[in-house]
C-alpha cells in the first residue's frame, strides 16, 4: 500500500502539503485531483523517489515496480516500436545480455538468458508493443517511423505507450488523455480497468475518471482527502461534507458568541464569576472549526460577435486535402448560428482536414465554401502547443493576437484561467 504519514512537502518558498495523510491500498485505482499548483505533480515525483519529504513519511513497498508517463522525449532517432519496448527495462537488459552471450558463443549463458527472456514474456514483447501503439491510434507505418518525426502530441502518446509497456505494481499517469482522440481514450479506459496493479492518475476529465477509478484523492488546502467512487461520487460526497462542515461552523459560531456574551456580562460579578470562568475554560478547550472552503468559480464569457448571416459556413460538393492528396470528397456541410456539432471518426478519416478548411487554414481543392458575412472563426488546433512560441510569455502571445488591447485587460483575461 501507499501510506503518507504527517507529510509536509515544500518546493522553494511554497508549502504544497502540510501534515497530510493518505492510505491507498494495493490494487486501488485513484484519481488525484486538485487546483493547478496544489502539488499533484510534486506528489508523483515524491512517489518516484525524485523528491524527499520535508517532514513526515512516504511509505511504499520496497519491491514495488513503478512506471510513469514521462513528459519529455530524448531519443528522437529510435523507431516508435523500439521506443515503446524501451519501457520494459528488464527486457532490454536481458536482450542485451543475450546478444553479448551469443557474440561470445557462451552456450550456458544463452540457455539461462533464453529462460529469463521467456519469464519476461520477451518473445511476445514486440507484438504487445504494437498492440499498445495500435490502441493509441498508430498505424503500422507509423510504428516504423523515428520518434523525431512525430509532433508533440504524438510523442506524448509514445510516452504513454512506453509507460503501459513497463511491468509495474504502481502506475503513475499525469493527464494521459490530453493528446488522445475519443477512440484512444475509450481504448485506454478498457486497458486501465483491466490493469492489475495500483493506479494513481492526474486528470481533469471527469468522464474518464468515472470510467476508470474507484477512489478520488483530493488535494486541497495542503491536505489530501480520500473519497470512495469516481468523480461524480466525489462531487456528491464533497458537497455533503462541505454542507455539514459549514453547518457545524455556524452552530459553533453561535455557541461561541453566546458564551463570550455571558463572560463579558458576568465575569466581574462575584455571584457569577465561577460560571463565567467555567465558560472561559470551555472556550479555550473548544476545537475551532473552519468555515467550509469552496473553490472560486471559473467564469468564462465568449465575446459577442457582430451580427452575422445564416448560414455561417456552407460547404458543398467539396474535395478536401493537402496539395495533390485528396482526403475527403463530395463533402456537404452547412453550419447555422447556435449549432453545436461533434465531429467523430477514426484517425486518418479527415476530421482535422475538414476543420482546417472550415477555419480557413486550408482551401478546398474543388467545390464551394461560402463564409457568412462578418464571420470570425476561432480555431484551436489538435496540436496547438506546437504552434506556440516557447520563448514568449502568455502575455506576449495575447499581445500578438490583440495588439490594440490594453495590457491590463489582457492580464485580467489571463488571470481568469488561474
């Protein structure tokens, strides 16, 4: 099991956890949630042994194998399937030793290492790696490509596949669905539900959490509270707990006010001094309850656009693609104001191609695309991160997009996403 006892964790001047407690039994699947900056990723680093507690204990079984989803890729020349196989370090060690034994023509060592390879399921490793990649949306052709040829989002899929490839007793996943499409998310849900070890995952996807986890560990006000069930059960239980906490707090405030009023009125009177002194001691012994802490709501308002005509976009008999390559043919689509449309389809079906045409990033190879008068299109790309300037601040990004806007207005806008 994982046990945090009186744990305090600090990064620089910021105290993330203080006297926190958590017990997570083997085999549990828990979602780790909390506000940005609450310490979730730091807790993962602690469990991996990369950080040490500032106070208290972080206890795990010494023989547990821990797998985690890396955030960086450092071997760009590796083929995708080989990169995933690298996640099983023990397998790679046996394979390397076996290659050395074969080169040295050491028959005894070869026999022993073939037995170890069999114990490590080494003979099925390549097939298992390819199955993981296929589940995450990679084609057979992509599996043979170098890691460096993939965009940032696809590299994160490779890191996820590598973590799943690693035999583990504890699996740590930090936002594993961020770069996945619907099919890959559903596949990952099934994979994780059948995972036999202990799972701890950070996610903001409530549907994913409901489908996968049986506990929620909530980091709030430097403490960790464990709830049974998925995210929906957590919301109900937390709302009930906060209501009870607020009710108890308000009741105590009334009680304290009554006692303080009595003390102020009678402590100077000899006939009431004993009762007043008794109430003073009772006040000193009373455990002070806190008011319920409710997260600040997140409010976001889309700016109202100028009056536009209907339809917004009218695509008819269109052929869409890149250069000489056609991806979609005979496309007919009409968008009207207020519509909410989900676009589904397997990888490679042409979803991004269609969106890029609607956004004006591409033009149809043939056919007709009519945009409504005064239409402005907001576009968030699948790999939007790749288009950002890594050296620019968030404020500078917005200033480039809205050069005439006041700086304070942009700062206020960014502050709303804290």
